[in-house]
């Protein structure tokens, strides 16, 4: 029991350190903090670099989540309701973006954008990168729910005279909703935090919030603001993700495994 | 109007299937797999040393350089070593935690525990490593503050820091499959073993461990794969140490084909690992 407690503490201590440090009045972050201040938070909010990065992150997050919801759900429908040639391969393929090291995905996508397609980096390339691994997250959640739901309700509805579209609208979708919401939350969280692939797909002009942190990490002047941004990232991603986990308890792993 | 579209679709299941599959398949197969394929092809190209442009001729030069230069061999071995240490450390911590979650915790708290363990997993990678940078800072860091009174000092930045940081990052990836595996383990087996006179450690060694072996392998695939490609952790808490990922990242803008060549190493290692693993049947628990 105590081992579990130590384990959980081990997991959460570094994160709480970041949050506490964002209030640390000492500029060099000597620990333990001698006094607390909210000065850094107000500085961070007024920092234009941070604000721009935040808007990029939000834009990328919502777009990637939207795409992932569309593609992941339709794929989940295809896999759960039909048998087709290459079904196993598709199931493996969907997991690939998340199981290969990010550096490989990043450099592959970037190479394809630059060399093969002549696409210049920007929001589009960031979103493509994020959406690719967000698909699997939505897919897992939707698939688990579809499998649990079965087809009997759908069939009953159609027996009673509703056509395919009406059935989907009134029966399937409401039952699927919480799984999609959970998957979407998770996808958003993943995209918001993403750095490994994004450094390759974002290019020099654009900074998402994690990239902003990455670029400012070694600048001592910016250090307090970096702390605040980091603390915000912790809070902003932890909450939706915890909600998503509780919502998708029917699949133990909640979407990745 | 709506009715007739729905009827039309209903009579053509293959069309429905195609409509569902079209976009995702296009994305995953053409875009993603295509990009990976293009990367592999690029690994065989070289760079014109004057202009920096890529010469699109098939040539083994990159591979030759990579395999003969001792510097790269060192990096590969070092990265492999780190990957193995991280996997072992994760396993050591994950097994007791997963066991507690699966067997000892009350069913109601199980769900909360799973959520608690999983949540930081999805929290920002960068923030977590940054947090460890604060913890490991020599003299002023948190670790020194906590462990100082016992006389242990923070290892500072470098190899041990990388191992600690990466173990921290991937721990939930190891806990989850083991937890899933233990959940499937019937308690009656443990009771039977005890009834037959086995002490705890013996039961663990002879009953539990073999049964969760596939889960351990499943978890290790993540810890291994993620460590092999990592480049950010080494930059932030690794001091001057270089890992495979760093070499790829550095070459990315100046010599893309060579970066691609180096990138094939983690993929190759994982492919071999996956193949070895298939024979143990661990893929089922993925």
C-alpha cells in the first residue's frame, strides 16, 4: 500500500514542483521557495510571444481533434461492423503513428512535405502531424464503445421503420457520444502538449506553446515565464485528460493500448 | 429525399464500407506510410557538398559512413544501454504498483487509481522533463533538498539523469499492460499456490512472473521504442550526452539523407524486437 503511495507521489511530485515554482519569487528558482508571488503570472499573460503561441496551440488542437474525430470514428465503424480484406493490416496501421518513435514520424512527415509535396510549413503541416496520431486515440475509444453497443439497437430501430440516417441520428450517435467526447478530449490534450513531432512539422515561423517553451528553455531571463507556461500546460492538459479517463472506463486503457 | 438516400445506401453495403474507409485509409496509407517510405528512400541519397541539395541517386554511402564511424557506433550502443536500463527500472517499479492496483485495491478505488496513473502519462512530455530539470539541479534543486539530509546528492545532468527522466516518463506505459495482465489472472491461482505451501516470493517467481511475461514484453516495447527515438530529454537534462535521436535531429536540417539513414536504426531495432516478440505471443496483450 505504501509502495503504491510512494509510486503515486513519485509520479505527481515533479508536476507539482513545476506548479509551485511558478509562484516562486526567487528568480533562480532556488528551492525551497522563500516567498511566493504572482508576478510571473501577470508577466506571462502580457507576453505577446506566449499569447501567439497559445492561439496557435488552440487552433492546431481543435483542428486536429476535429479531423481525428471524423476519420477515427468512420474507421471504427468500418472495423467493427464489417469484414474486409486488409482489416488486420489497417488495425496495425492505425497504431503505427503512436508506436514508432516520434522522431521518425516527424522527420518522415517533414521530408514528405518539403521534398515530395513542396508544402511550406505552417498550421496545415502541424495539424496533419497531430491528426495522424490523434486518429488512433479516437478510433480506440469509438471502437470499444461500438463493440460494447452491438447492433441490436440499430436493428430494432430499423425494424420499427427508421431508415439508416434516422437510426444513426437518434440511436447510434447518442450512445456513441460520450466515447467520442472522451476520445476528443484525449486527442486535444495530446495535440496541445505535442512537441516531439511538432518541432519537425512546425517550421521556423510558428510556435505552439510547447515549442515556445522549448525555445525559451535555456534563456535565463525568460525562465520565470517558462515556468508559468509549463504550469499552465500541466493544469490545462491534466483536467480534460482526467475527465476523459473517467468517461472511458469501459476500456481500461482509455484509448492507447 | 432523405429517405431515398438512406434506402439507396442501405442496399449497397460495399459502398457504405468504402465511404467509411476512404478518408482514413487515404490518410494513413497514402500520407503516413507514403511518408515513411519516402524517408527510407531518402536514406539512400546523398548531399552535394557545395550546394546542399539532395542528389537523388541510389547510393550506399550514408550507410557505409554510419556503420564504420566509431562515433556513431558509440551513440547507438549508448542509446541501447539507456533503453535497456530504462525498461528494467520501469519494470521494477511497475510490477508492484500494478499488482496493488489489480489485486489489492478495492474495486471502487481501482478506477480512480487507473485514472490517476494514466493522467500524467498524457500530460506534456516537455513539462515533465522540465520539471526534472528543476528537481535535478545540483545544489539548488528539489532532489538535493529532499535527499540532502540523508547525504545523497543529485546526480546532476548526464546519463543517470536521462535514465531517471525517461523511466519517469514511460512508467505508466509499463504499468498499464501489467495491470491488464494481472487483472486477467484468476485469484484462485494465487490461493492455490499458497495452499500448496509456496511462500510469497516463490509464488511470484513461478506463478505470477511467467503469466505476466507477455504484458512485460508489451510494456517494454513502448519503453524501448520511445527511448530509442528520444532527443529532447538528452538536450534538457543530459548535459553533453548524445543519443540516437539527437544525431537525427542535428542532421535534419543540414544533411537530410544522412538523418534519414540514422533514423532507420531505431526502426530496424524495433522491427527485430517485434519479430522476436511475436514468437512469445505477447502481441495479443497489445
